[in-house]
C-alpha cells in the first residue's frame, strides 16, 4: 500500500513538472524578429515568439543592449505583444541575447 502511494505521488510530480514547463527552442546564432509572449521582470527574462513560430527564452545579462529608436531603454519598458528584433548567440543549449531592439 505504501509503495502504491509513493508511486502515484512520484507519477503526479513528474506529470506536473512536464505539464508546467515552457516549451522553448534553441536556434542558431543570428538575428530574429518576433513578438514578446511573456516578460518576467524578476529574472530579467523574456519569451519571444519568432516569425518562424519558434519560442526563444532570453535571459538578459549585463552585456545585453536594449534599444528603441536607437536609444537605450530600461528593461521595465518591455510588455507582452511588443514587436522586437533580437540578436542572439548560441552557447550550447542556451541563447545569450546580445541585442534586443523594440520595433514599434
């Protein structure tokens, strides 16, 4: 009985882990255009849906430039639905955003 309970608890935990996970894509280094799907200010992270239907998970770092009309802007200006152009560098299975340009 105890084993059955532990097995069902383990199964539930694994199911929740995979059900709650965000599905993201790792693309080659380059420049992509798309729309911001989610902004997580506490992690300085955004999710961008590209024009090619790929979801990019981007964690900003000290070297990421964020601009609008050629001027540097703060991360707090980013909102869901904004059109952006992102320049990313692929490092293994991680994408480092080098530049994010707000297009609208």
